[in-house]
């Protein structure tokens, strides 16, 4: 899927939200500035969240509750060792009752379970190319 601007990235996330089921673990793969957080913002909009959505870069995780549904957005960019995820109790977040998006999942290798869906974000000039694969 070719994305030409921020609004299209939000729309892609909103459309993706309609296909999401409880218990989904989604890996977001792509360079800095590829649109991963914007995509999640679109997903949240599609699920009815109207408040602000911030990047979890500094907190590592942002939590959203949507009509009893738990959604977690992780950004592991600043994680130096996958064992740090064990200390923060990541396994408690990843369960059959929640939805989790994980940016930079390679930083959690060996601790994170296998993803249900992997979304690759490739920067191509001013556009982005999204490839969605069910794992």
C-alpha cells in the first residue's frame, strides 16, 4: 500500500482498526520517521479514541482503554537489552484480552512472543510503502 501523506497514513490505520481482534500482537518495522506512530494514531482513531496520542519513545509504553479494550503501544528504540522488558513486566501486557503494537521489536528478541501481524514501513522519498503480513 502506497502512502503519500500523513492523512493517508492515518486513514490506513483507521481502516486497519476494523480488522483488529482482541489479543493481537502487531510488530511495526521501519526507520525513524517512517510513520509507525502516525499509523497507530489512525488505529486509535478508528477504535474511537479522540484524545491526543503521543509517541511512547520516552515512556516505552503508552496505554489506552477503549470501551473496556486495552491497547498498548510500545516503542523499544531506547531498550538496550531485551531483559529490560522482563523487568517492566511486558508479559503482563501481552495477553488475550489486549491489543499491542510494538515498534522496534528486534530490541525485544528472545523475550517477545511471535507477532500475529507484521507491518513493514519503507520510506520511498516523500512517500511510504506499507506491507502487512500475517505471521
